[in-house]
């Protein structure tokens, strides 16, 4: 079953990548014929023709008859008559910003590094400026941008657009994200926790399509989870639902950044993982550990497998409460594939309450490291619909 899921995800990813190449070529070069598109993208003329037809039907591209070198040709241009949305994913150490049309086709995107203790006001002002530059780069007017979705790695009170935690993201405690952005942009903004947005994207468009409830677990430098129940993200009273990384697994364990002891993040986050290997492997980054594990390094494979078992046990507790149909694993560590997922799945099956249908399926995120960004775009699109900016109900 997992091989089928993976094959489906791979085909979808390849199709999206090819569509992105076509859109990117038109964005960069302006009006192009299909023959020119095939040359620039390296795709076959037949593939380009199918993609152009599909994106034209979706309202992403416009086509018109033309003459090139004395021959009839099909001229392809961007179509944005129904507007665009922007997504901002502010991670612990980077910022990913994207612009998409209302069919969720990405028109432009950029990733920038952030200082370890980046401040809310400066980071959000930088993000707003980048969004404006992207709008200008696709030759769009400012009023074509309908809404902005923002994801931050901390609990968010979605009713006020304010970071509700007081200890999880230095420089962001109590940050009023919507108010800060309002100072530089008049575009409607929606803010949520990044893992919640990853869950939204995977449940609506990715690996969790057709399942309910969907649990999404993001495992990287930090650990978070999002739950989609009945098509809606579960936020809780003040946005702290799904803070899996701060589930206590050892009450005498290391002190966590949240102030508690023995949180899951202190034993299964990236810092703990690389620390375990420091004596035998020296200084490594998380990417180093994953690369070496995939290349067969026994120590790195063991460390990731142990992390997988720890995560599986914690997720089993989540499953006891929520009983999801599927668990989607995202974040940087998910790129370790079955080195992580196999032990995680075994621990989950061992520790979940036995039922006649067994443990929930565990699959990698279809959108990989872009799940949170795509969720931000989806949230922005939802806000645009709520405000009637699309002219149709959702």
C-alpha cells in the first residue's frame, strides 16, 4: 500500500514540477509559442501541449493564435484575470514566500535565510516587501493580490492573528502579525501555525485527500502537528492544539525552550539527533545526518531509526485522542524516507489501541518541504472567498 502511495505522490510531484516549469518559463520570458516552451523547458511538444491546455482550462494561462516565422503558432501568456494570493512560511531559520493564482498554481517563489533569533516586525516587513516585488515581477497590478496567508512556527490565536505563546519563538511572543503586516500592506491577511497549514495543504490537496481526520506531523529542527477534522483545522482555545513537540515524554529530561522538562522536541528534534552523533561523527547538520543515512552510514541510520521509534510512540498517544485515518509526516527529517518511517510505523502499530481496522496509515507528505507554504496559499484563498473577492462562493 505504501509503495502505491509513494508512486502516486511521485507522479503528482513530477506533473506539478512540469507545470511549474511551463509557468516559470512564461513568467520569465513573457509570451511564448508552444514550440519555444518545449525548447526552453526541455519537455516534449506533446507534454507542453497537454500542460498548456490543462492550465488554460484552469485559468492559469491564456492562449491565442499567432504567426511565427511564417507559420501558425499558439501563443501562450499568463492569465490572472481572477487575481492572485500570496503565502509566507516563516520557519525557524528561513522564510519561504510564494505567489499563486487562484487555481493554486505557483507563479513565483523565493526562499531567504533568517537569523536564528529573527524579530517579528523586521521579518514580516521583509516578507511584505518580497510579496510586492513578486507581484511586480509578474507584471500584475497591486489590486490583483486578493489575500496573504502567513504561517509561523508557534501557536497562533487565529481570531486575532496574534502569536499566543510566550516562550516558543524568541522575538515573536505576542506578536500581532496581522497588525504588523497592515502597516505595509492593505491586503487581507490570515495567520496560523505552520504545522496547521501543512495539515491543511496535505488534507486538501496532498497525501491526505479523501481521509478524515488527517494528522500531519512536521519533524525538523522543531516538531509540530496539525489536525484536520471534518475539513477544518483544529485550533483549540488559543491555537495550541497539535503542539506535539511539547508533549512531555520524560519529566526528568532536558529543559525545553518552552520551560518544561522532557518535551518530545528535546529527545526527537534535530538538535537532539545531531547531539547523539557528535561523539562518533563530530559536528553534523541535520542535512548531513540524513544524507549519510541514505548513503548507508550505520550510526546515522540508527540515530534516525531511534528518533522514528520515539516519534511513533508519541504519535500513538495523539492517535488515541484523535483517531486519525492517516498520519502524514513532513518536515526536513521526512526526507530520510523509510529509514525514519519504518521504525515510526512499527512503534505506532505497537502502541496504538488495537482495533478491527488496525493503526492509521503513515505516509510522507506529498508536498515535502512546501506543505506549509501551500497551506498558507490555501488559507489565503479561503480568506479571499470569505470576503467575496473571487465573486463566487467556496
